[in-house]
C-alpha cells in the first residue's frame, strides 16, 4: 500500500514530465500536495499522457481500437470518463493507465473525476481509416478550438502539434465533450463504407409534413471553422431578433443537430442540401405582432460547446454586426413578404443598434460564421442560393438558400 506521501510524489513526477517541453502545460502543482495537486489546466494533459503510456501495452491498444470501432456515436467517439470507469480490477482501463504511468489508481481516478468532461476519438478520417491498433499513434489534447494540440507518444514524450494541419501519424484526441452521450446516437459511421473513412450517416427519422415557415434548403460554407483536433464541424442556424423593446438581440430559434424535427439540421461538411425549418410562420407572425417594424437576422455559428447556445465574445460579435450593417446600410435582416401568389423571405432593415448593446448570452467559444444578407443587397449571387453569409470584416463565409413555404 502506497503512503500519501508516495502517491503525491508519483503524481508530482507525472506532472513534472509534462513540463519538459518548449510549452509549459499550465499552472504548476500547488505546494504541499493535496486535492488540488494538479491544476485544472494540466488535467487533460496528465490524462492524455497516461492514456499514451497505457497504449504501449499491445493488449490495451487492441482494447482501445475495439472500443473506438464499435462506438455508435458520430466519428466513433467515446466518453473518456465512461471508458475509464468500464471494467474492474487490475485489467480496467483506469488501472492499466495508472500502472503504466506509475501512480495509484485511486489518484488517477480522482484526477479523471475532477477534470472537465472529455471525449476520445480519432478526429481525422484518414487516421481512422489507417490506424490498425499498432504502436504508431499519438494521444493529443487541447481545451479550446485552434489551441496548439499537446501530444504524447507511447513513451510519454511531449510535443506540440500544428493546430491547423494534422500530422501523418494517427492521433487519438482527448478533448472537451461535444457529444451528447446520454442519448441514443442518431448516426452510425461505417469505417469502410466509402473507402476513405468519411462514413455513412443514415438520415434522421422522417419529419412530419412541412408546416408553413422559413426554411433553409441549401448551404455552402467556405471553411469548416473547426480545428482538426475537434473533428467535423457542428453548424447551427439561429434566428435573432429584438429583445423586448430594447436595442438588444435575443435568440428566438435554433436549427442544429441536437434539435428535434422540424429544426433538425446536421451539416458536417462544407455543403448541405435538404429542408429544415428555421422559424415557423406562427413564430414569425407572433414576432411581428410583438415587434412591429422590427425584423429578424439569420445567423450561423460553428458550435464548439453547448448545443444551440451561442457563446461568443461580445465585442467580436458587436463588431461583426457593426461592419456588416455599415457595408449594407443596415439592410441585413429579413422578413416574410409573401402574398397570395408568391412566398418569399425578403431583405429588410435591421434596427440601428443591434451591435451596440448585446445581451449577456454571448459569452465565449463558438466560431462566428456570420449573418445572412440577401444576395441583391450584397450585389453578388451564386446559382441556387439567395442569401450571403457575411462574417468578421465583412468576409464572405458562405451562402444559403432561404425560402418561405
């Protein structure tokens, strides 16, 4: 049985190994040990290094490969903490990792339990295709999107990877959770279905007949706005409008991959086509009654954290609206202009202070793809699309096909 002093010393040595690099892992361990021995910023690195060391065991590698392959979640993701908790005794993943790292299982368990929720998977499709469970693999982690990933080889050596381009060596990512593991997965990927690891995604359950409202039928984006360690993008489309009678915005409706029909929208590539409701006719009519003379914005984000909750820097978002509104004389919103003969979602004025007093739900993390502006206002058109997505510095980040049904 290890003494408390011995366990603390072993943990300190494990954390010390992380510091042998050109980029320190975070705040140093607190003097004197105790429950906060490893600072929060270092916990994903300690866990990632422990996993890498455990992968030096061929039997453990085979187990990890098997668990990843049979995961029913998109990109074959696994809940990292749930994976550690599986099994019992000295053969459990947690025990193997602790043994290979040289610390007590109970201490590593506490570190895993106190860390932020994490998921593990191979985020690069080509890596999923070529990794056979051999020793040619790295384990990498990063907390924020586009942070330089910190990676470990199977000897525990630390290196910093390029955040924009993955290495040729397959990488298992241990990163903050984006997947809802508590629900039944809606899409199962087949590693061999397309020969390249891209996967086959069965369509969601059929939606009820289309109700009247604003619909998105096609979307193209110029970038996935996602660092390679975080896997495929999670695009969401939000309807923003006036909050009460103020000059601030609030979020009225979201279409995304975790929304029920008819707001289910799962675009994980640059191009998408289909039919998803963004705002029902009932919702739009009620909005117009409550906010006469005001219109709605169609706003796109690439979600990095909590589904359908916009989290972005308040100043960045305000500047985005300010620049785009200035470029197009605030004709950057839209509304229903349908009549008895034609159904149409048409450009409309945005009220002037949308960007100056934003509400507090705009916090941190999500990538701001942009706000949709009608093609005729921008003066640019793309065949099959009628709205242009304008992002920071008025950059064109994509185009959409919007219509009233």
